[in-house]
C-alpha cells in the first residue's frame, strides 16, 4: 500500500492551510481546563492553533512522518496509532476532534467507537468531514480512489447516526460549500 501521507508530510501544510482556529474554538467550546485529542491529526495544522486553550494536546496519527512534523513544532504529545485501536484509557479526554480524516480511517465504525470510548463523560466530540452532498466533494472522492487511497466517504447524516448509536447527543452543521461538522456530547 502506498504511504500517501508519509510522502506528503514535509509539504503538507504548504498546500493545505489550517482552517479558522476561532471556528474550532467555538466548535470544541474552548478554553477548557482539560485535555484534547486530535485523532488523525497529522502535522497538527489545526490543533496546534488550540494549544493555548487546553491543558494538554495529544495528536494521534498512523503516519509517523506526519507526527514528526508536529513534534518539530513542539506542539504536543504524539502517538503513532490507528484510530480504531487508540492506546489510551477509557474516559481520557475532555475534547476529541477529527479534522478531514474520518474517510481515511480503515474502519469508520470502529474508529467512532474508539473516539467515544476515550471521551470523558460530559465531553465533546467534533468530526469535520467533506460533505458528500456537495458535487465538489464527490470529485474529491473519485480523485482519492484514482490515487489508490483507501478513503470511504459518508454523508454527514450517516456519520451522525454512527456517533448517535453510542448514546451521544449529536447535531450537524455545514458551511454549505464543502465541509460538515458532526458535534456530539457524551452524557
């Protein structure tokens, strides 16, 4: 299998700029006195903006080369891991985020179960994914197949339902152009 992200690691942030950190502060309800997990967080291009608003940031990713970029920025603790088998105790994180990565995970249902497992009660999970209802996202999905990536895209409603199946209260927000956010609260 091709190591797409290992190859892209040194250049990734030059081509994919970070999204609005203020938007992520709002989505995650930051600041908090607690910990944040950026699952599939790669170089930390998003969560790195949030370090002033949490006590501890942990980035997990299966690409050691992507995490190497995050470590060079001295952002956080890192863990090389598949999201489907996170190396953290249950109820470890106050906030969990997944940014444009769920479609890259090998088994999205298992990954969501793990994200819920490591989220503390009263914690918040936010998943950003391309909105499969948008034509431009359908083109991205085709391009990733052509590039031999193992991507599997779901509609925001399907992701919401996968999260809600674990007993979390969920809602969807969308920008109407490309992205959707599934926001979930763990009881």
